[in-house]
């Protein structure tokens, strides 16, 4: 059984037991959360597609950890102008383990 859920402005295809990284949710590791924006649920034979969400669809997940992603370098450069600007960015994330999918 798998589902498509939306969180943090992005969509994720998940199945029970999957571990996914989503935008930071501000919850502690070990907490359980419910993802209510379920866009599609499939059990292999039947598919339920929401308009825009599946009624009664719920995905339960456990927070594994919070962290920061890999550093991204941003460089702005103008040739022959003695102009060079360099910045870095690390995005926060929350790692979730999917425990149950219900529709």
C-alpha cells in the first residue's frame, strides 16, 4: 500500500516503513505526527484519488531526527568589475518514518 502526501509545499510518494526527509516541522524526535493532506491512496488493486484530498485519508509517521542538509555554495561574479560575492546555505529538514497508511 502506498500514498501520495503533501507537506512543506512538496509531494512525496510513501509506503509503510519508508523514511523520508521533509521540510522542517518543528517537532521533537520520537514524536508521532499525522499527515492529513493525502492526495492519493493505492493498495495495489484499487486507487483512491482525492479532489484535492482523499476524505478520511491519513498517514501516521514517527519523527526519526531533525537535521541540516548539505551545504550549497552561492557565488555571484561580475567579470572585470572587481566584484565577487560568495554565500552558503544549509536547509533544515525533519526525517520521518512512515508507520501506517489508512484511507
